[in-house]
């Protein structure tokens, strides 16, 4: 029991005794209790308010500190004359080496070279830690300090304004962030002008539409904190729908189909191929069926390309890719063995 509650109870009991001894009337006691009640609960509220202010102040200090951090990636050498029309998904990687800033003596990528033209799909496969996501991170300019060059339509990506570059890329990681709002608003997050028809069409292409129609409120269904009310596969498909709706020149799926079944995966990839006939797609995956239709597949090991070619060429080489394909065909899923 709170001290304020005990004091209130003592006051009522004592007042009752005074009434019993004819010191107070019942009306006076009732009035007293009413006045005390009107005073006690505001005092509770004031204490609660001070608590909220203290927590808010601490949160503000943390946010302020974060906002004062200077970004490591800047537009210091950007060519501000460039526009979206200059960036059509023509990619050329020529990376001699790259190491993370805090481990400069340990290169994580070595001799990465490939070209990708609009309309082509690149598959990246290999064990965990092979360098698949790192290759993607460099295109997203999460790091700029590497020996070599990545060009987009002949322009070094480090000279492209960061906002312009990222506006031309749709990136779907394995676990994308979903907001605690409706399915429709989550899909339309990066496309302010999208209407309900656009949202439904994007959901159809990511094989999510039928699932949404089965929900009581359809596209108005709330997904909960970070999509808590959805399955892993539904969350991934919603993220893909968001990327499809954004409709950029470059689409990156970073193990973004790991939680969907094989049939759904096939349907999604088939729809994406039709949708993106003249656009560039990069798929990093552990399940080889995700990349089997790619124009170019790179097998990575310890940050280096150890095999390259299309699906049939890699099977003919009878190397790691072919061995992994046979293993997965027979029901084995662990690409890291």
C-alpha cells in the first residue's frame, strides 16, 4: 500500500471517530474526504509527470548525442550535376581489396571483379562470412575506404550524391524493419504517392496479396511491433513488396527469401524477372534455388571469387556449387558445412 493511501485511510478512520464523538457532523466528514480526494490524486499525477520528464530528458540527451555524430560517409566529392537518368543500373566492380576500418590488417574482400548490365541478375553464394553482404555494403556506400572502384553507368559511386545513389537502390535484408502500423502503410513506406491499387499489385508480385485478403481488416490489419503478428515468411514478402513498389533501377535481395518455402520462392522470383526485364538485380542467398536463374553466379570463399558462371556452367565445373546443389537437392540445407 502506498504511503498516501495509508494516510488517507488514517484520515477517514480518525474522522469517523470524531463523528462518533459528535465533534464533526457526517456532512463535514464527507466534505473533508471529498477535498482530500481532490488533492491526493493530483499529487500522484505530479509525481508521475516528474518521472516522465526525467526519462524524457535522458532519452533526449541520447538522441541529441546521436544527431551530433558526424557521418563517416559524406558528399565531399559528389558530382551534383548527376540525376536519376544518369544511373540506369550498369554496374562494374573492380575491388582489389577491402578491410573493415577497425581491422585494417585483415582484408575481407580480395580481387572482386564483375560487370552487371541492366536486365541482368547476379547471384552471390558461399558460406557465412564469405563476403556476400560485404559486396552489397560497398554498393550501399556503408564504407568508402577500399582499394579499387565501383562504377554505376561509368561513374564512381563515391562521386554520386549519397541520397541520389540510394534512391536508385531497393535493398531487402533478411530481417527488414516493419513499423507498428497497417500492412498497407508498411508496404507504401518508401512510396508516398502509392495508392491502394499500387500497394495490392506490389503485394501480388511478392505473393503476399492472398494472405492479406484472408485477414479480417485486409491491408488495414495492424502488424504489431516490428511485424510481431506476422510469420517470418510474411514479413519477408512484405519487405519485398515494399521494394517492388519503390521500383528502382537496382534491387538487392540479401538472403531475403530464407523464410519462404520453395514454391513461394519460385513464384516471387518469376514475378520479379517479368517485372524487372530491363533492371539490375542482385541476390545473395544460401539456398541455391534462389540464384539458379541468375545470368552470373559468383561463389565466394574467404572474400574471394572461387567460381563464376551461370547455373549450368557451375554444375559442369563440378566444384563447390555443384556439390552444394546436389546436397540441397537431396534435402540438405546447410550451406556452411
